[in-house]
C-alpha cells in the first residue's frame, strides 16, 4: 500500500511541476523573452499545453471572465495539493498499519 501512495504522490508532484512550467512558459512567451516560433520552444509549449489543458480547460470554462487574468492554474494547484494531502490523511495511516 505504501508503494501505491508513493506512486500517487510522485505523479501528482510531477503534474504540479508541469503546471508550473506551463505558467512560466506562457509568461516568457507573453513578455517576449523567448521566441514562440523557435522549434524547441514551440515543441515544449505544445507538450505543456497538451498535458495541462485537459485539467485547466474545464476550470477555465467554469470561471467568470476576469479580463486578462487567468487564475485557473492557481485553482488547479490548490486542488492538486488538497488531493495530495487528502490521500495522505486517508491512506497514510492504513499504509503505516500494514
């Protein structure tokens, strides 16, 4: 049981870092620090978009229009941390008992 809890925690941690990378990448492109037409930047941006958009899309559709501010990544990060802590609370004691 401890192995599954570790695996779940690791997968959530990796996804959190991918969301953070998507945020940073969008800022770097938006402020003109990196060229979005460069092949490596384009591939990295497309990968991060494809990985994070299935979770961010439904959140964006439910949020009201806040102008140019996108808070959906922050809501996703809070939800991921909540799920992570909830899994440790629910299954951590069970894993320690085994």
